[in-house]
């Protein structure tokens, strides 16, 4: 069976179990595909990369919300009424 690996670097799960931080650090800040029986089982990403991914996902959700509301009627509001 062929598997798509969405990372330039891979490590075996046994390596991760034996030396977790050394395995993660070997990726030098890049995403790391963890393999079990030569199949990707999960991806290990640095905290900064994960945070950036969540920010992008949040932005995508906000864009969808804005697009859904573009046809709504505008309501004028005076700042002093707030």
C-alpha cells in the first residue's frame, strides 16, 4: 500500500519512544512524520508551527463569517450609543 507522507523528514515510532527529544530535535524545527510499520501514524510539529497553523485556521473561519455576512443589511451605530 502506498502512503502519502506530508513531511520531508520521518522517524520510526520506536526511535521516538527511545529518545523522544533527540528524535524531535533531529527535525531541526521542521514537521516530522512518525511512522509505524512504514505508515505515517501522526505528525510532530514544533509549538510555533502549531500555533501558526491554528492562527491560519482561525483566519479562515473569520473569512467565512465575513463572507456569510456580506449580504446582510448594514446598521448604522453612533459610538456614543455604545
